[in-house]
């Protein structure tokens, strides 16, 4: 008989325990057996937040600690809501359940190469094509009905107000240079208006980044093939989901930025100073915001004198 899964109250303790699969692989095997699924040679994924392993070539088991139950709710709800609505592949739910208070999902395993492995070496034309595909996918997700995902808490307004309240302290702690902190108060004063919904909320993942998508190579070159990890799904203003690729992938290169925005549905004429200001505010208020470590523009701290120049560096259209 396998030992029960333990209780954790903080992520750091859980992270240390998770790092040794011997602690939880017996439970994963027991869950697989309970659903009649093979698990002869499981492949553990060490990155990510939850317990994740491939049961075989076709299935993934994802186990969520109770203190991250909200991620289970978001992932299950998003996969159900988006099923059959996207041109690219997303996982399908095969089974779900709970073990010792830990909810879990068994989902299909997607095919393709992990974006984080392939992206750095792609030819520039392929990078532009992939970014256009990401923009198209964001728009496609946001055209889907929100459905039950609209009940995920906190709602957009409450989320933004909480982010605004902690924004300056967060970025001071993370080492944002003083010249950018100096302009933060003016930006935060207008942040409620800048980030307000301009229509019904849409589905957001917050994480269109290379670690969360798969690529495949066809006759025309590399292209977006699959999207996974919906544990941080929420609803809100659509521009929010342009920030991951803007920080990690476009590198302030005009053709890349235009490809991403065109896929999303923004023309060059749409990328006004007001939109750039809104994007700058949303980037600093993003749940995972850390410009010092995330903005992939070489020497950006020296190239921009203030936040206004930084937004023009990020979105040079």
C-alpha cells in the first residue's frame, strides 16, 4: 500500500519535496492503475509547478497540490471550454479525480518540439511565422465564449487593483533600475483607467511563452503546432496576453512585433502611443512581471532612459 500524499502549506516546501520523484511516483503509478492505464516507464517533467509525468507516449498525468487547487480548476475549465475551438492542438481530458485531497488530470500528450528547445535556433523567417501563429491563436482563444471560466476569482478588476497596489514594491524588490521606478508612480496613477475592460472579458492564459507551446516543421518551415499548460487561465482584457511573447520572443525587432500583432488582429496603425502605454502598464502589472529577467532585448536597460522609451523599444512600430 502506498503512503498518502502529504499536506503542504507553502510552495517552497512542496518544491523541495517534489524534486525527488521517489516521494510521489508510487502514487502516480497507483492513479494510473486505478484508471486502467499503463505506466511502465513514466517520464517525469522536472519543470513547471505541479507534479507532471508522461505515463507513456500518449498520456500525461498532472497532479495538483491542494494549495494550488485553483490551477486545477483553471486547467480543467479551460481545456473543456476550448475543446474543438482552436486550429492548433491542445490536450484533451481523458480522466480526472482526487487522491488524498490532491486533484489530478490525465490528458493527451501533444506531438511536436518544445518551443523553448527550438526557438533560439530558428531562422528569422520561421520566428516571424511562429509569432504570427501565436497572435492568431491568442485571438482564437479570445473569440471563444468565456463560459464557466468567467467565475474564476479574482475577477479582472480585483486582480488589477491588487497588482497596482503591490506593483512598486514588487519591482523595487526585483531590481528594476531607479530610472524606470521614477516613472512608475505616474503610470500607476492612470493604471486603473489604462487597464479597464473595453468590452466583455475574454479568456487569458497569461503564458504564451516558448515553455508552453510545441512547434512542428513542415514544407514552409517551422510553425506553431500545440499549446499546453492552462493552470493560470483567467478572464480579462485581451491585450494582456500579448505580453509574454513581447517580453520573451519579439526582442524589440519591428518585423517580429508586426507579425505577432498582425496575427492578433492589430495593424501598424492600431499600435498607437496610447496602446503602447497600455501595454507597458499591463507588462508591469502582469502576474509574472519581472522585466530585469524577462525582457529579451540585449542592453535594454542602457538603451531606454525611462518607461516611455522602453515601450518604444519593446513595440517599435
